[in-house]
């Protein structure tokens, strides 16, 4: 009959205890609501899209319950990157995250130069979470994935569409 050395047994027990204690320190972090700070516009000239208004509404109120309004201006709070096609621009909103376009609300995007109004409704995301075991990973937030939204009643799934003139 072979005997296990007490030293080996204690080392093995210590390894298991340490592993369990480290794993029990792991936490699950709920991801943040999906938000957008880049809007793609197509068919507008630079002059037509350099200023527009974003209005946020309570979702499913038929645009009756306005929460806030944000003026987007090329020289104030947005940078524009023009695509090679000459008709598409990426508008990077230089705003605080609380003013970003987020799931759970309805929006109007109004372009006064062309009197163009686009309505974004039924904006939903998929709740996600992430498990982390190191304290430093808790600082890196995760974001939910876009599920779907409608622009002027047209359904888009998994991708934020271009806003077309």
C-alpha cells in the first residue's frame, strides 16, 4: 500500500482552495445600453448636413413626450469625415455619452437646410454581460449589441443605418 506524503496532500489542498477563492472573486458586469456617437448621412451636401437637430423622446409615445434636444454643428460639437463617393459623411458627435443616441428611446433627426425629418423608433438592444476575475477588467465597460430599430418605419436589424436625404 502506498502512502501519500502529507506535504503533497497539503500542497494539493492549498492549490484547490486558492483556485476556488480566486474564482469566487470573479464578478459579472452588466453591459451598458447600446449607444451611437457616429451617424452616417448620405445624399446631403456639406452645407445641408453641417447643422442638424437630434430630439429624444420617450419610446412608444408617438413623439409626444420630448425629453431633450441637441443641436449638432460641424464647428461646435461634431467632426465630419467625407467618403470618396462625395455624398456620404460620417458625423462623429463630440458629446458626453448621456447625449448619445441610445436604445430605449425614439428620436427625430431634423436637417433644417433641406427640411428633412427622419424618425427613429423601436430602438432595442440585446442585454449582455461579461464575467471578469481581475479588478482591472472591471474598468473596461462592455456595450450591449444593437438588436433592431426603424427609420421612418423601415426595420433595420443589427446595424445602425445611413440617414438618407
